[in-house]
DNA sequence: CTGTTAGCGCGTTCAC
DNA sequence: GTGAACGCGCTAACAG
């Protein structure tokens, strides 16, 4: 562990001069500066982050809070995390992975009290999330990936559900469909106020109406079995549905299975859209599903950048909405003529 | 930010006494101790990790190194990370997420030079990985999730490929199959010495031989297209193959598609096994695939524990192998009588 | 049993 | 342009 002092000794200068030379805090003669840099290089000097943080009150460490394993999107969580960590690294920051327990606020109080992190990045934000309120009150800088019901004044990056829904509707309407149904994530997620669950259905309904399509609520499903039941229930009531969006890969698998069981072929008899799943996952379905891929990496990056900018100073809150990417698979096609009543 | 001094002032004692009382470093009179604890509670005191780390040379922070996004297992990476972070938290440690760039060793040199982390947890270890050697030389404590070709003397937790392969072979042999083929991950991964790719095929071949089964090398595939081609190539040469293990979900999707195209039904005409994919993923296939689910969470936990134990003191290196869990889906069945020549 | 002192490695005043 | 001194919050010596 070579320290500033070692470098100073080797370069024959005072410690403070080395600090100044390396940080550019104050002017240092070119010659001595060179000597110092050389000495630092030879010794493989690395500033001790702890000492620096202790002194400067800035650790350049961000906490990334993520919920218990089973929650929400699943695989895409990793996308946020790695992208955020990478973006942070580019800006000279580190990311601390903080798994959340049952008592998120207590957890946060503890974590932020340690003086270890400069700010917090929130994932899986619910509409009425209590964490933002706590952090704001505690004066801890933070940003959200996702957003609360009323996120005014808070930095966040979230999916642009409205644009995404319009995209989806345009896709199916362009193919000639007149009716769009949607099977949402499990009721529990919806009732918990989980953003994507609540906003997806609302946005799809609105977009469909605006485009003159008939929107049908296909209920909720989380498992394969529930997905199958959802399709059955849906078609029993609305046999005129020719296009269906599904949130959640397992539910989609169930829908596909139930469709096959009913003798419906995808995409000939039914157009299927996966909502908020990666193209990688959409591709393992048969047929390959058309999907609205969430911009996980982009959101992670944005979240990290926003938070770091915020640490740097004031400025108005930044709020970014990014639409999903429509990746066309083999599950979309024009409706069968005469399928609708 | 309330500090030790504040607590000391409030409790009318010296700073060092507070430290001692809170850490149990040295005996403190019960009465004063109580007073101190009360004061600390009232002030909401949290020890500053930076100051503590600076003094004690132990930050209680672990770095979790993970490779660039696209690599290896994919989704399961998150399993390692969250489990490791949770296990660490239970033991009073934090986990720093460190994305790895193209120059892993330089990266490590930098990271460990910062004095920020006590130890390093390595993921996605290759057989001839250079990182363990560097860390050992640098005297940085570390543990691996996965293992090198010769991991003697190093702490690691890895998949028990031999046991997993025996399990797979027993499964198909128990159904009556006599021939087992294996489509491995992309050639690039194999040639890079990526542990799971290399060890899976070797273990399956050995296990098959021991059980008296015929083992057939089905080549490599990473994408859906490659998976399809792999099946075609395989069956052209060995039409007697009735059981097939595939590593990688996209490749498996291709195999399934190619099988359908050839008029082969799964599981009636072909038994399909997914290797090293989560049950969650296996479930979205149609039919539900039988899978060997990697013990990601368990490995993450073990890795974190081992590393922390190592920091605590010496002791012999701990090396743990954990088999995958066989989750039976709807893709395994007895071979069609007369299918083999 | 408790208080005083020193120092972890760094940045930042100040004098010079 | 440079150096000496102080303090960030904490732990670990040593006195008392």
C-alpha cells in the first residue's frame, strides 16, 4: 500500500505538493510535477479512496438498491445493474449492490448512515413507494429507475409506456387488427402499484382508443397455467380478439399452449405480442415472439448519469422516458379474413 | 452525520470509551456502557465505515467481478450476484459490483490498489484464467465461482459437473435410452476455456461411458440457427440418437424447431434435456423442457462465505462442488421402440 | 475501568 | 511555487 507520503519522499517534495500535482488543485511547476508523476508511476501509487472520502465527504460510491430475488421483471434486472455500474465506472464511480429486505426504509436508513455512499439508485419503484420520500427527507441524493405516481422534482429514467403502447398498437393496427387484448402481470404486482403493471395496461388502453381499436382487458397471469386460463377466459367472452399482448414470459408460454390446444395457430389465427421481455427471451419461443424489449441498459445508464450529475451540483431534475424497442418475430400477422364477427 | 464525538459528549465520556463500549474491544462498566448505548440510540449514531476502514485496514467490502454483459450464462449471473450480496450482508459485508473490461488484470490492479475492498469474488472463471494468478501474487484474498484447470490451494465454489452428468445420464438411461448426444455452447466459449463448456462435455462423455451409454458429440451452437443446424447434422450421421442434451436456451429453441421440421416430436421421438438453464427458462419452452438447473444462488452464497472466512484468518482452502438440480419437464420420455437400429 | 494521545492517508488551509 | 500543520472519524496504544 504505497501512499502519498512515499511518493513525496521519492520525488523530494512535500506531501501537499504531490496532492496538488496529482489533482491539479493548485499550480505546480512543470518540472516538479513531472518528477512527481514519474515517482507516482514508479511506485504504482493509487490514491486511497477511504482516506480521500473521509476528507472530502465524497466517496464516489453509489448504492444500487434492488428488491428480493423473485420480484418483477426478473432477468432484466441484471441489465440495469451492469449498465449502471459501467456508466458509473466511466465517470469514476463505483456501485454497491444492496439487496433489499422486507423493511426497505430501515435498510436505507442504515445504509445511508454509514457514510459509505454518496447517493442511491432505486429500482422497481412502486407508484406509492415510500423510499423516495424517505430519501428526500433525509437529504440523500437519489435517482429512480422507474417512477412514483407523482415524481415531480425527482430525477428518474423510466420506460415511456405511452410511446411503447402506441408503437404496439400501430404494429397490430398496421397489420389490420381491429381488436387488441392485454394479459397483464399477476394481480398482486398490479395491486402493489408496481409501475410497469399499472402503466402498461393504462397506456395500451389509451393508445388503442386513440387508434380506433377495441381494447379488451385480458386479466392477469404470472404462471404458465394462469396464462392458459387467461386466454381461455378471454376467448370465451371475446372470440373476436385477433391480437393479444402479454406481459411476462411464463404467462405468454401458457397463452401459446392454450392457443394450440384450442386449435388456434400463431400468428395465423392469433397475433401475439410479448411486452417488456428481452429479444433474447422472445427468441426461444416457438414461433419467435414479437416483443417490446425494455431499454434496460439505457435506463441503467441514464439513472447512473443522472445521479452523478445531481451529486455534482444543483440544476433542475431530469426526467427521461425511453420507449421499448419493437422487435418483430414470427408471431405477428394480419388477422384471418372473417375472423372478426 | 453524527459521529463518535457527539455520542461521547452526550454520554459524558471520552471518545475511546464509546468506541470500546460499542465494539466490545475492552471492558466497560455496565452503567457507562448503558449510558453510551442510550446516547448512541438517541442520536441515531452509525459508525462511519470509511474512518473505520482507514484505521483498521478492513473495509468489509467485497468486489464482485463480472464479465462484459454478453458473456456466458446470461440471466443466471444475477442469481450469483444477488445471492452473494445477501450472504455478505448477513455477515456484515457489502458487495461492490465491478464490471470487467477488456483488460481484466489491469482492472484488478486498479481496483485492489484503491484500498476499497478487502477481497475479490471472481465469476466466469476460465480454465487458464490469469486473474487468480495475479491476485495470488498481489496477496489479495479472493475466491472463485467456477474454477481454473488446476485450482489447488484456492477457495472456490463450482458446479459439480461429474455428479450433474451422472444425474442426467441416469435420467435418460432410466427411461431406456441407449444413446445420448450433446450440443455444447458455442465453439468460441469452448475454445476460450470457459469452464462449464469444457467440463460439461467431458463429464457427460464419462458418465455415459460408465453407464454403458453411447455418447455422441453434437457439436456447438449458440444461436437458434446453429441449434437447428446442429440437430440436422447430428441426425444425418446418427439417426439412432434418441436423447439429446443441449446447453444454452437459444440453441435448444433451434433444436426444437429443427426437430419439428423433421417431423420428430418431443418427447415421443426425441428426449430433450436443457443443460445449465434455470427452471424458469425451461418452463417457457413448449413442451416444458427437462433441465439441469445450476445452483446459482447456492454458489453465490458459498463464494461470499468462503471469501469472508478467508479474510477472517487462515485455514485450508475450501473447495465446494454443488450439482445441478434436475427439474423434470415434459420433454423426457422412453424412446420409441424400434427407434434405434 | 477510563481518559489522553497518536496516527491511518488524504485534502486543504495557511504561512513562507 | 512550496512546505508545515490541521482535521475528517475512528481504533489502538499507553497512562492514570
